[in-house]
C-alpha cells in the first residue's frame, strides 16, 4: 500500500550525492492519500508491502489505469546484498529464484497490465547482476540510505546504470530500516533519478528479523531457510508492483492498492514440500511459497499462474 503521496526530493539528495534525485512525483489528484513521508527523517514516498495482520487490501475493488508507464521489454533485476550475508544460503536461493521467475506462469500474471499504448508488461525478466555492501550506511538505514546504497553500487561500477533495471537492496537480519521495517512494512519500492537516468529501487529486509510480521512460515520452509523463503515472497510482490507501477502512477485501485497489494498474504492452495513445509509454486525445480497476484482480466482475481 502507498505510505505517502509522492513529491520531489532532489534538493535534499543532491546535497548528499551530487547526482541522485529521489523522486516520486505523482500528481496530487491521482491518489487521495496522506502525505506521511518525512524528508527530515530520511523517508521517501514509496509503495510498501504491509506486515502480516495489517489487513488485506480489498480484493473486490477493480484495479484501474492512471496513465503512467509500465516496464516493457526485458527488465534486469540487480541485487545488492547489504549487511552480513556470508554463509547464508540465501545468496544462492535468491539468484536461482530470479533466474526462474522470468518466463514463468507466475510472472506471466503481470502481462495482464499495459501502458497507454496497449503494450503489455512482458513475461520476461533477467538477473542482471549482484553486488555486496558490508554496512556502508551502518545497521540502521533510512529510505535515503537505501537509495544511496544503490547509488554507490552504480557509481563504483559494481552494477551498471540501467533505465530498465530494478535495483533490489536485500538487508541481513541485523539491519533495521527505520521508516517502519517489521512494524509498518516488510518491503517497498520507489524510483529515483541518477544523472538524468531514472532507476527503479526496491528494498526487502530479511524476515528473520521479525518472523511473526514478515515470514511466510516459521520453522520450516521449502528451501530450508525460513527468512530467505519469506524474503522471496516479498521480493516477488515488489517485482510485480514495480513492473506494473514503476512510477507509482499507473495501476492501482480506489484504495491505492497495487496488483500485489490486492493479494497480500494470500497464498491460495498449498502443497507439502519434501521437507514438510508448505509451498504453492515450483520454479526451476525448486519449491516456493509465494503470495498470489492480481490477474487483471474481467473482474480480476488473485491467482498463482496465468
């Protein structure tokens, strides 16, 4: 759900980086939402995946188009492993998931969304690259810090500057995102302009930090890593929202819910994975427990595949 109406942050971020303009310029008449982002506290306008128990978005209201762009072609997902990930199996589980996501029946749900010219979001996605960042902004991140982590990865050429990329910062369980990780949200997405190039940015914290708020299941999980398996469900949520509403002004319903918001924490029919955990999707030979996504066909519905 939208946490704040968007407005311009260039003057603030420009003083920090000289090239990063944090933006979220949604026209005021496009969303009737509270302006809760506090620039002085390092907060940005963003769409966030709310914690468990926060209340599911209404699934009956239609999702409608508000004129903004969608991501077409083949978006590249760039992962920044922030904090301490050494020895965590997530560094192999997440890339395997991303490599299998593009072309899957799950990601194909997003092809039910188009831009103003009728061009569909494609069922294509690639893992474009990965970088590590060992606490360059400390263990307590603001939204601005997350954006600066991306800016640093691009400026140091760890990752390319890609206008059709999605830059995902994944933080380890000892890192807090101070605008509301575990209390208001489990992940979010926004966008920024860096040296005249717009970058899409997403953030997901490791649910091991707060399993009851952000993990899909505790104890057991399909890939033997409950925190990362929970992170993957949130990551799938943020990717689906980014490709269909990258500038926060394309597809959402009357309550401000984007496609994945409308199915938040809704897993549908599950099966038992070999290790006894619950799963509902198999991609690339691996089992995952993913939230469903909103298929924009007819009246619309939450589904796992198209």
